[in-house]
C-alpha cells in the first residue's frame, strides 16, 4: 500500500482534572489539526453513562465541530440506531447535511453503547437490536428520494443521501454491510477478535449498490505516538487503567486506584490487553510502520485512528507527531 488513507475516531475523552467543556474544546482543536494534516474524516461515537466520554450527543458535537472546520468530513462512528427512531436520526443528520453539504457521514451500530441500567433510562426497547437491518433500510429511505414509510418524510433529510456506513465487530455487521452494498467499519481498536473473518466475509459477499460499487473496509486502530518510547508506554498504561476502571466499575461504584491495581494483576487483565491488540505505540517512525503493516494485515482501504491519551493535549501531540496522512 503506497499511501494510507487515515481518519480519526475521537471519543471526546475527559481526562483526570479536565472538564467536559475542556474536552469538547479539545475535540475542536483535534479536528482542525486533522483537517490541516489531510485526514479524510473525523467520527464521534455514541456512548452513555461513561463519565470519561463526552460524545453521547453525537449529532450535537458534529454540528459544533463542523462550524469550526472547513472541509473535513465529519460523522458518527457510530450512532447506535436501536436507541433511536430512524426518522429522528434522519432529521438530525439531514439537518447536518443541509448545513454542511458533502461533509457528513452516518455510521451505524446495533450495540447499545452502554449498560443494561442505562438502557432502561434511554427507554430503549430490548428487542430493538433485532430490527436493526429493517431500521437501516427505513433510515436509508428517509434520506433518499423515496421514503419506505407511506406519507412520512424526513424534513430536513429527504434527498440528502447522507452516506451510511455499517459498523461492527462481528460477522453479523459484515454480512449486513455486504448485502446492502454499504461500507463496513470494523471496531478492531477495542474488539479485534473477528477482524479477519469479518473482512473476508464482507469482501466475498459484497453486492454493489447505488451508494457503493465495490467493497470498502475501514479498520479501527489505536495510536499512541510520543516523543519517546517510554512516554508512549506510560500513556498506554494510563489507558489500560482507564479501560479497567470503566469496564469493571459496578453499581455506581467507581474503582479506586488500588482496586484497578488488583484487576490488572488478575486474569481479568487479559480482557483489557486483548482490547489493545491493535495498538501502534512508540515514536512516530515506529507508529507509522505499524500502521502500514496493520493496513495490509487487516485488508483495509482506510484506517480509523483512535489517538489514545490521558488529555486532549496528549492526543493532539500524538496526532501531530504521527504527521500528515500521506505516508
């Protein structure tokens, strides 16, 4: 692969000592810098009830960043469609596309992006995930010229043809994306197990569509580029601890530092380490070489980079050290 196509997934992480406002302001700066460096797109993910992630109102964040950038594509990576009605999402992203034509993506996932208690607070139908394929088609119709729901149109939304992307970490998403002829994004930055099988199935079964003539794969990968290997390893350990705290905290009790130590010394640490399977950590040259190799291994047309770090400033430094999206 002579030239990598790079994009960025920004989780709007709220570091220790940071406010949500500071995190979101950092997201604007990250997107501006990614735009200057030639990244294709920046996506934001829908998560709920995670105090270290500030991207829950995904469409609102996209609108804010779009108003402070000029041409880079912006979108969801993704909207968890079973949490919403397709009509509401069509209206939200139709509004974004009307304000920022040619710049808006709509990545869709079927996971809840949260825990079971929060699902109830979202008023989510427990069976909604089973209707995901039908909801994708309904949403697509709202954004196209012909609605699939008689006498109901998305206004704004109709005719905007906002491009859809199916996101996932299993064969289900790969098969659906292939059947619908949509681009496929694999969440290998935190759920790497089925990467190769999913990409293979997607490419083998892809059916061309009005949106896409040939299969297109986006693969997620973590990056921690730092001025020294020691700094990169220190940041990696901070993120391991953060993941452990988020995953194993229960019932409103946030794990203390001592409890995180115990988790990372237990067999449960294997779950955390597996999430970082695909991670480019080190000096810029090391990180760039890793990404070249990963793109070939993943058979990916585009890499969705997650710059990991304990603050907006650290993530910005990683982005700048990695450099222009042209290696």
